[in-house]
C-alpha cells in the first residue's frame, strides 16, 4: 500500500531530487526514443493499406509500452528493496554500485541463491542492455537521419567505438575512488533525463504533422499529454 501511494503521490526531499531525476533518465533513455521509432522498419507494410498500417501501429505501441513497463518495474523493485533494507540507516549514505551487493548480502544473507551473485548478474545484464540499445540507436541514426550507407561491419565498428572508447576513457579518469564512479553514474542519468525533450519534442512535432503522418497523425490530446 505504501508503495502504491508513493508511486501515485511521490514526495521527495531536497537531498533525493538528483536521484529521482536520474531514475527518469535511466528508465526513459533519450536514445531509446529513436530506437522505439525505428520499430517501423521491422515490418514490411504497404502504406496505402490503412488497415495494415493501423494494425502495425497497434503492435508498435504494445512493444514500446511493454519495454518501458519492464524497465520501470525493474527499477521499482531495486529501489524498493534498498529502501526497505537501508532507509534511515547509517549505511544508506555510503551505498553505491560497487558495494551494493555486499550490503545486500549482509542484510538478507546468502541462502540458496546468493544475492551477491544475483546483483552482479543484474548489473551485467543492465550494462549489456544499455550498450546494445545505444549502439542500435546510433546505427539507425547513421542509416536513417544521417543517410550514411555503410557496410554492416563498418557501421557496427564505428557505433560501438563511439560507445565503448569514451566509456573506457571516463572510467580510467574517474577511477580514483568508488564514490567518484557512483556520483558520475548518477549525473550521467541526470544528463539523460535532461536530454529527453531534445529527442521527444522533434518526434512529437513530426507525428503531429498531417503532411508526414496523413490520417495517422496523433491528436492534440495525446500531443499535450506526451
């Protein structure tokens, strides 16, 4: 019950605003807006057949909604577990990605399924997911918006280099302490949150234009709500 109330009527202290904004950025990552819009390339549809287009739009909406819902639920579960275990405790201010697994193991024990390894696998999966979606978004942008037609291996090499090389450089520079990497991660999520309008507003502008979408343009109610 408390969880539902917190979701519907969130209350934030001044010290948690950065974390809250960061959660928005890591759930609705701006490059994923481009990736979701690229779903239209996953099916061959005759644009002259309105029924087929409408059917495809329905499935696209379901796919995007499910992806965002799953991402939201994962973040909600992680936040809830840590809030239940460490809210108001002295350890709360010192928990980060580096030592979170150890704190979880001390709090909830190892058991049949060691929570430390579950946390590690979850972090690895999250990192892979973020890297893959960022790379795919870059490839779609290069092939679509920028109209750069390259061989698949060349395009993959370029986009993965843009993703991996800066990450390695930043990790080396900020690898002075565990706390510095955690703070850097928080601010990167905040930056992603700030970039959402730069991805969402142009997209909404395009899908609201009759010249682009024809009869499938979104209505003013949906445009305002988004």
